[in-house]
C-alpha cells in the first residue's frame, strides 16, 4: 500500500513535468549512470507562486497562438 501511494505521488510529479513513468525512469537512470551516484537533489519549479505559474502558462499559450509583443 505504501509503495503504491509513493508511486502515485511520484507519477503526479512526473506529470507536472509532462513526463510519463517510463520517460522519467529513463532520465533518472541516465543520471545515475552518468554521475555514478544516486540523484537526491532534484527540484522543480513548484516553489513559484501559483499566480506566477498561471501567468507563465498564459503567456506560453498566447505565444503559441501568435498573440504576443516583442
């Protein structure tokens, strides 16, 4: 039960990055091999306020449709 809950929580984090389980594992395993160490200091941009995150996402959407100013 604990392992399933942990996997679900990890999957939610991977999804925030747009990664599926397989892609996330490939990234982690590649890092383990290249650094010959277990990665323990992974971070994400969740420290950004929800307002700022929302503004970034809105700006990206506007950019994609060509509605932006240089």
